[in-house]
């Protein structure tokens, strides 16, 4: 992708509440009507960016096309991705490399961590976002490790199944409610 193409992002949307970076990318993708690979190329300089929902990367390209309008890369990683929950566990040198974009954020969440992550949402929050924003959102608070209930509505979250290679919003694919009962119940 050429430098001139980097400067031509057609629109930079503001953040919607506590949405994740992946959610922002999904909204942008839907509003621009791009194909999945094209959105990845435009936003991150790589066609496969949609596969890494925990923290699409590289951030240098993303910062350039958004002209920093959404904040510094380090702040986006800490506050708008699940990776922010794991940064404190990283070695200081790795943390700095992740925050500056020299190391992929997904490095912290590789198979060796043993942490199973999935996209999750609250159906009531999704209905609210659909009626107020015109589109459902992935909220940061629902993606945090160990969260299985929406604290706002007191109901189990819904887990999105598959669709990991697409820019997908809540409620647009196969889902299952997270079981929050104990095995003895």
C-alpha cells in the first residue's frame, strides 16, 4: 500500500462508549461497505487484520490512517483491547514493545498463556446499541478475562461462535449463551 493510500481514510468515526478497537473496525467496515480484506488493508496495511480480534495490528499503520484521532497506540492497546488486561503481566521490555507497536499485542495471548478468549456480548446491551447507535458494539467490559455476566443487566453474556476472519458485530452469527451455573446445580 502506498503512502498516498495511507492518508486517504474516507472517515474516522469517534469511539462509541466503551467499544473495543475491533468493534470500531467492524463499524468502520460496515459503514464503508468494503470487503473484509480491503478493510484490513486500509486500516492496518494487512488483509488478514480481522482474524486478530483481540487487537488488530500493526498500530503504526492504524495511527497513520486515523491521524491519531482515536488516541495514541499505547492508550488504544491498554483501554480498547483485551490485551490491556494482560499488559501488567508482561515483562517491562515486552510491555513497552507492545505499546509502541514493535511487538504484536496478540503475543501476550498466544496458546502458551492457556487463556481461552471469545467474543462476548450482552443481548440487552446489543439491543440498546442497535436502537441508539444503529449498530451493535463489542464492549471492552464484556471481553475482559473471566467476565461471563453483564454487570449492567445481570444476565449471562452470549458468546459469538466462529466468524473470526470477518469484521462481525454482535448478533450476526452463530451464538451460545454462556453457562453460569455451577456443575452441582
